[in-house]
């Protein structure tokens, strides 16, 4: 009888090839990570991409090897996503999140993991918080999504949120390029008017970002302020972290007045 119970227990606990590996088997913890993972979040036009490239140039000039990885940039996944968007104007929100996750996992396995293991600095232009904020704007509760993303996305060493008010985000986006169907949130029917739909969609996305920034203790940067004012604040925070982690003083840092 005891032997039978033992066999049943072993069957229940035995891993299969399709079992999801625990996070600690897949990623370095932030404390043990040889490299450094820095991510920036924020609406389009918030200045985050420009600031990240400034940080990349600064770190490389100080002898650090950097890898720059953009959101939704996996060639394999992005091609598939474009095809799906073209033929389905109302793709379910859950499908979006599956695609976002697949994009990141592919980039993590082919670009990011090796770089972190080798001690490089990985700079991510948008991260899982973008998926969470957009899912939130499409009606998916973040409490449902976050455990999934926590499993596959390593915790960043530094996370920055470049915040802009919804009015500014809309002005910058609308004045830049013609709005696209999914970009404007037309798939969730906020409005039949594409500009009004975009404004409402962005309002919910920024609301989601604000919640996530507070919950995850992100460094919040004013995305409206001139770049010459925010860059010193941004790079100074990075310099302080590198001093603590690597005991190095980054050259070329102009102290902020804050």
C-alpha cells in the first residue's frame, strides 16, 4: 500500500517536457546577474528612446559593452503580427499579449540572456510594463497578466518611466504620423472617430503606466521637460547605480541641479 502511494506521489510531482521551469532556473536574480538590465517605459513621444541612446553612448564611452533591444522587434514574431493585424481588425486582447510575450522571449533567448551572462549592459526600449498597460487599456486586468509576465521577464536592475500627460502624448503622436487602427485602440471600440479613440486609449494606457510605476518603484522622469534638463537626472541615477554595483565612476556626467 505504501509503495502504491509513493508511486502515485512520484507521478504527480514528476516534471514533463512541457513543464514550465521555475523562474530561478531560467533567469539570473538581480543580485547574481553579471550584467545590468536597464529598461525605459512611456508613451510614444515621451523622449525615452532618445534618452536610452544617450545612456548607451555614455556607457560605451566608459568601456561598457551594450546591447540595445527594442520592443516588438523580433523579425520572426513581428512579421507574423503584421500579417495578423492586416487580416483581423478586431484581434482579441489576449492574442496581443501572447504575441508581445513571444516577441520578448525570442529576443531574450537570442540577444539578452547571453549579453547579461557575459556582463554586458542590456538597454530595453519598453518592457513588460508596456504590454501590461496596453492590456489594461484593452480591458484585461493586470492582476491576470502580471504573473504570466513575471514568469518570463527578468526583473530589471533599473526601470525608468518617462511620463507625459495624455494631452501631450496625443499632440505628439497625432502630429507625427497618420494614426493606425490598432495604435488608436479602434479594435476595442472606444469611438468610431480614430482621433477620439486614440485619446481615450492613451488615457487608459497612461493610467496603467502610472499604476505600474508606483507598484514597481520605477524612476519617474518628466517627459515634458526639455531634454537638457532631464538627461542629467537620468544619467546621474544610472551613474549612482554603477558606482554601487561596479565601483566605477562614470566619466562625462554633468550633475543635475536637483
